[in-house]
C-alpha cells in the first residue's frame, strides 16, 4: 500500500495486457534507459512465413543493444502462452527481412521524431551513419524484454533455459481506495530488472555475488573509491541552451546533494541538473553522468569495485 496524505493507494491488477502495454510505451525510458528509443508494433515472420507481432522493439544507442519487447500479465500461463509466443517472436526477429523492417522503422522514426534524433546526436552519431549504426546493433542477438505485473518461479526458470538474454521488469499498479480513476504505476529504480539472465551468468563465471544493479554509492564509500564530502561534477548543454556544470556533494548516507536538494539516486540527482539547464528529458543515467575530479564516471568506479569482488 502507498499512502499520500489522506489517500491510500492499494495494489490492483491491470485491467488488461493492453493497459500494461500502454504504460510501458509511455514510460519506456524508465525500463530500457535514457539513451533508448521505442519502436511500435510490426508484423515479422519466421523463416517458414508464420507471422507474429511483438508489442514493440527498443534500441539502446549507448549500450548498442536491442530488445524484443512483449508486455505480459502473469495470469497468462508461462508454458501455454508466454513461452511459445516469445519463442516464435525470437525466431522471427532473427530473420534478415525482419531486421530490415525494424531498421527501416528506426530510420523513419529518426527522420520524423526530434527526441529520437537528439539521442543519436548525443551519442555522436552523424546522420550519414545512422543506418550503419542501426544495422550493427541489429546484427546482434536481441534481448528478450518482458515488462510484467508479477514474476513467478516458473517464469524465471523458463527465462534461464533460453539461449538469449532475458530481462524481466515488474510493473505494479496502485489505485486510490476511494477513487478508482486515481492510478499510480510503480517502476523499478535505476532501470533495474527483476531478473537479468546476462548478469546472472556473469555472476556464475565471476567470484562475486553482486551485480552492477546491487552496487550503491555507500558501497563505493565503504571501499574508499569515494569519500563523504567528495564533489562530483556533471556538465550538460541542452539543444538550444548554454552548457552548465553542476556539482553534487556526497553525503554520509550515500545520497547526493544538488541544487539544495538531496537525492538517494544518482540518476535523479543528474535529472535535477539537466532539467535546471532547460532540458525537458524525463530520465538520465546518473552513473554515467557524474564524474570525480580525476574525470572518472561513478559507473567506471562501480566496474572497478565489481572487478575486485
């Protein structure tokens, strides 16, 4: 239950898969990250010509990964519905014609959508290189991205058997007890999936038990990668504005103080900065935005921390 003043928001099932799908599309950056863009449904076919329509596709320009996206409700049986549907979609997505369809959708969106174009520009991708960049990303195997309302043991076990990497994100719906039209959706913090089979495999081959999603600023303080009182810096220039540099102070509990506000998440601290600079963006990866005086991102410090676990 969530409490806001006199209001009580209670956990409530989604009305339909379409509702979950709509919420995912409207908020996809909170799942796939701030350097991603989302493509709509498209018919793709297996080698034998069997058609299938995933809920969408997401491409992350920074990590150079792409996702086959299917929003699901767990009451749809794992073995009878989810598993066979995803299997067919993966097989279809690997076909050369399917990848050409997705590439063309992405190029069309780049040409028509200013927000998508800005994401390419921020990654230093010139217009002449857009199609090549997309082709290089789509040449890789897709990640199966499943936003879902609940995660069961069977779903996890099925995901772990697949050859392809799978990420599950739990999206939760809450409704005001006294007003059914007042709805809140809960998304994971810092884009963290409930299950990431790639991270699990890296854990098995490494010596540590932590994944990058587990590492906090407090962990970096404890191991002296950072110190209480250290200053982190971030520069940002909005498309039609002037470049600004922001400073964050690391507090004792691992939170960051920026612009007179305290944030427990590096990403929200970074978001406060870029919005102050005039950006209308809704997400940003604070781990790759904030840098120490030696000009290392805190994401790089996190990697060093994990390498020594």
